[in-house]
C-alpha cells in the first residue's frame, strides 16, 4: 500500500542546518518511522529510525533521528560509498515517469547525489550541487571507523530546489512527487536495509521507484 505524506510549508528566513531541528519542533512537524524491514529473513536487524520533512518553498528541510547498535563514517568525501556507512537516504521522482534522484548521506554528513532513470548509469551531481546542500550532524563531520555500542544520532539537511539538477524546479509550493526514505549500513556489523514505504522484491534494492510513496507539498 502506497503511503502518502503531506509536507508542511514553513516560512522562515535564511537558516543553517543546525537550526532545522528547532524549527521543525516549533512548527509541530511530526516524525515518520522508517520501519519496513523488507528483507527480514536475511537482514532482520532493525535500528530505530525516523525522519521528518518540511519545505520553505525553495528548499526541503529533512531531519533524521537514529538509534542503532553501531555507527561508522568511513567514506571521506562526497559522492563516495556512503551507503556502506551508517546512512540515511531520500529517493525522489519529481516528475512522473521521469528520472529519480538518490540523495544518500552518512552519519557525519558526507553526501552522494545521483540522477537517472534506473540503477545503472546514474549521473552523479557536480561539486557545485553537492555544496549547495547544507548539513548538520550531532556526530560532527569527521570520518571514523565503526564504533560498536548503542548510539543515538541526528542529522539535518537543507536541500535547495537546484539540487534536483536535471529538473527545472522553481519551488515546491503545491508540488506532488513520488519518494521513499531509507536507512542502511551495508558494511556495519549488523547490515540492514529499512524503508518508509515497503518494497516488494526478493533482495535489497532501493532503486525501485515503482514502490515510492507520495509526497504532497502545501
């Protein structure tokens, strides 16, 4: 069943990523669980993960909240292998039938953005696009190898419309798009693959726009 999320508009001046949690608190934006364990037989571990999403008209505001049994941030540069670390992801398809974006961010804010019609042959965002996304993490921004032990962390992103670099998005007011949110950690001691909207395929694969939910922007 396809989930639907109404994305609240928040009117606010220019802000930094570290301010996003307080702004979303003040606006009463609720967290949504990322709790579909789509491949439970092979990957039963399910950390406690949630996200919340709002927009300013010109930018998306995303906050993730995670509690997991270990954390890692090995990928030391943007467009690296962040999915192998403690990683939260936002996939979206702004136009029905068009290309979709994967915006993947590890627990210290190292970011990967790709675009394309399918998993193979994706175009990675240029440096100027990556640098336009503001990021904050409660774990700081320095890479580190896996730390074993229960850890709670939060991360916030401000994603401008220009980050959707293959679509001419003027703003998000009144927009509808397909999307899904994920949590993974391919190389952690307990690999896991969670989604917001369920994915009905045999093996882990987040590149499945046919299983995206719907995002409706105020």
